[in-house]
């Protein structure tokens, strides 16, 4: 497992949310990060609806050498 590595997409989303939190407009965020205004709007919308919940599109695979723990 790799730690401390984030995709450019995740970092852009986080940076956009920080700028919005600092009071920047969607236009200012778009210009600062070189993304579309629609992207900024979508990032804000997803954060309002889902928070920071990870949205993995891949199925989690468990290798045969990994231990599986059931919740108590």
C-alpha cells in the first residue's frame, strides 16, 4: 500500500475547495487552477452532497495473503 500519494485530480479538488473556503468566486478558482467553471461548480456540489467520502469506481480486491477482519 502506498501512502502519501494523491492523484492530480484529488489535489485539484482539494485546492478548489480550499480556495472556495477562502472566499474566492468560482471564476477566481477556475482561473487560478486552470479548470472550467463547471468543474468548480461540480466539485462544490459533490462536496455539499457527499463530503469527503471516497468515491472509488473500482471494486475492492482482497489478495489471498491479506487478512480479512469482520466487524465486531
